[in-house]
């Protein structure tokens, strides 16, 4: 089952094109949310709480990237990261007041 998918579709995808398509499909403006969320996951005060989740997200991302998964396979990862962007920006706003 997977071999036919690789033969017909996944072998033709380059990793760079895959990342470009992921950025375009998830809206480039959302990078304002995604990058601080990734930073927050690894640099939070509660690193013991977030560390397993951060490493599982990064492991999933790397496995999908190296197995040449389609860009929409990454959407659950992006949706998992977005709540941490909310926490990051909330803390930034509270610090500024």
C-alpha cells in the first residue's frame, strides 16, 4: 500500500518544495505565531512540562520531512503548536503592562 503511494506521488516531492508548500498552505503570516510558539516550547519556565511534547512535535516533523510526506500531513503539527503561540503572546502582553 505504501510502496505504491511512494512510487506514484511521494518520490516526486522534494523536501524544500514540501516546506514551501507548507508555509504557503498554512498562511505565511501564521509564522508570526508558529516561530514564537516553538521558541516558547523549548525556552519556557515549565520546560519539564513541555519538553516531552516539544520533542514529540519535533520528532513528528522530522519524520514527516525525511519520509517526504505531503505538506498537508504537517497540519496536525501546526495545529498542536498554535495554542502555545497564544500562551507566548499572552505572556508578552502581560509583561508589557
